[in-house]
C-alpha cells in the first residue's frame, strides 16, 4: 500500500463549522445578561444569569472556540474561547461583596478584549462588526455604570448587550437555516 493510500485511509474528515454554535451561545448569553441588567424581568438581577453564563456562555462558547481553532479559524476560535473564559469568570465572580473598582476594572479589561475582536474581525462582515462592537460598547458603559453607581447606565449597557445578543442569535439562525435549506432564506449581509 502506498503512502498516499495509507494517509487517505487514516485521514480524518474535516471538522464541521462550530461558528453557528458559538454565535448561538454568545447570542443567548448576551441576550439574557442584557435583559437581566435592564430590569425587564421582574425580581431578577444580573446574578440570576449565573448558570446560563457558566454553561452556555462559558463552557459551550469555550468549546466552540477550541473547535474553531482546530478547524484553523483563528479569528472565531480566539473570539469564542476568550469570550467563553469571560462568561465563566463572570459567573464565578457573581458576588455582591465584590469591590466596585475591581468590578469596573474587570468589565473594562474585557472591553479591551472585545475591542480587539471587533478590530480583528472588521473584514468578517457587518454582523460580526455589530455583535462585537456593541458588546464592546456595553462593557464600557457597564464599567462606567459600576464606577459611577448609576442604575440608569446599567440599564443602557444592558440594552446594548441585549441588542448584540439578538444580532448574534440572528446570525447563527440565518447561517444554520441557509445551510440546511441549501439557499438564502435569511439574509446575512
């Protein structure tokens, strides 16, 4: 048996695209986080999203990131894995005793990561620009809100995060639908 035949027999199929999974995880987590920040859901605060943030935003997003890195998609892999780490860290740190300066700094540092992803993904299309750009704005607004102890700014940051989540969710839904239907059923650009 030749080397080529042996290599072909041992070759693994190309990994499937985990991009839609990553965008769904990011979208649903951002949507829940944002809506809980706004106070739209009565009797629930941002801390109520801890399990969702850890499992969907943290674990699922991190795994989708590793999957994308394995495929060779450095941008999505880095974005998803890093944001998975953000959500896992955020959910682990849900504590009302956290110093407001530390909480604001935490949000601002992650805003820098979101800004990096926004800049790196500028050529990825309007959906990526909107999701990561709005997430950056939400984190900056929320950091300022924490430092200023401003409930109004928390709500603004929450709405911005919720819109970013809806856009991410739509992008994943459109990608999955179009791929499944074999045609453009939902526009992506």
